[in-house]
């Protein structure tokens, strides 16, 4: 997972804050296609995607927004179809 900001909990562990996006280690972009370096997103490889859900997640104290495209890519959309990024039309 990547996020637009970070904070440290009382134990000194980095936690995500702001807007969060899904990310697979070894890639330089989020699942929705944002470049990590251009967007200045911070990597959180130690935080799992289910933990950042603002309604139920334990890591979600400071999360303000979850990217809907990344959420659809990870969890699927209503109707069973997953969101995938495709190349633009010529």
C-alpha cells in the first residue's frame, strides 16, 4: 500500500495518512496507474490493504480517502467485474 502521508503510532511504527492507494511491491506505480515518485506517495509494505478501511481497519486512524479504483482492483466491484487499467485508445 502507498499513501500521501505518514504518521507514527505510540510504538513508533509508521502508519498511512491522507489518500491511500493499492501497490504491489516491485512496481513503481499504484494499481490505478499513479507513478509513486511523481505523486510523492510513500510506500507501506508492512500494512495490508484490509487494515486501511476507515470503517473497520486497525491501521486507518488517519486515512482520509481510499482510492476507489485501487479498491475495485483489490476487492472487485459490484457486479463481480474487477477494474483493470488498459492502454489508451490510439
